[in-house]
C-alpha cells in the first residue's frame, strides 16, 4: 500500500476511535496529573492532599479536550490510572500516537501499548464496549503492521494482540 493508502487507513482508524469513545467522560477516574503523584509517591511520600491538588490541574471533562501537551508530558503515567481513568484517556492516547507518534522520541505511545499488554490492565477493561475493544485491537494491529514507521513499539503491539486483543478484530 502506498503512503496515501496508509494515511487513509490511519485517518479511518482515528474516526473509528472517535466514534467508539464518543460520550466517554472523565467521571471520578484518576487523572494523568494524579497518576504522576501516585507514581512519585513511591519516593516523595505524597498523599491525598497532593493528589487532590493534582486532580485540579485537569480541567477537561471530555477526552477530546485533553491538551496534546498533557499527553506528551504525562502519557507514560497511564499504568497508574484506574480502570475508569484509563478508559477515559485511552482514545486520546491512541489518537495522539497515530497523529504525533511517528518517529517521535516521546514514549507515551509505547507506555500505552505496554499497559495494554499487562494482564492486570486487561482484567480491569471489562468496562469497554465491543466497539471500543475493537478500536483498541485495530490500533494495536496498525502499530504492529507498520514497524518501519515507528509509531510506537510494534513488537509489544503484536504481543498485546496475541495475548488478548486479536479476538476483537
């Protein structure tokens, strides 16, 4: 497939992700700023007050409102999100990876894929609809099928598919 065809497939996938996650709101899930505090608490001793302050930094209520800079700065913290927070950030992280991840030194897309391969994460994703799970599987397949473009870790994407997600293709 030529570059125009690959780009069209990628744009169609972005549209599918938008459609599948339409209406997903943040709710009470852990935010990325909170996740950073939880991650740092291992050495900093931060507690509930710091988490509450960090949550206040996230003013978005819909995943489409998440600033690109937040994904680029905090995307690697996705492992510290609870299931509700992960479901909320998942479409934004996938779309960021498909839009800006190509050849990037930013690790947000890699960390997303590593998290999608973790059994602990998979166990908490029963909140995803079939359409949402299908868009995750298509995202992983796209990354796995285009290793030369370096969207994210293609080997890890293939392993995540084989481990769980390919049943949604």
